[in-house]
C-alpha cells in the first residue's frame, strides 16, 4: 500500500541561478521558478537533483569565478 508521501507528486524546479528544488506538482510555481522536466515522488525528485546539481554555487557566482580565474 502506498503511503501518502509516496502518492504525492512533486516537480523538480530550477530558477535563473540554476538552483534546484522540488515543488508539489499540483501547485502553481512561485515567481522565478520553472519546471525542469522530472515529476515523481519526493524521493525520485531529490535523487534526480542529487545527480544533476553537482555545483551548488549560483550561476552568477560560477560565471564570475570563471571570468576571473
């Protein structure tokens, strides 16, 4: 039997700084965030983020470091 948490669907979301989070799939996204593509259970979404978000620095910080480094 599925638990309530496993039945809930979440979306992986990303902002303009390429920071990731999860958001309940049935809710409107907050301003500044867009769906990344994956929808699934909380664990599936968090596992996906763990695989793809390997540099936790915001995009603007990464770009500044690359320009000066």
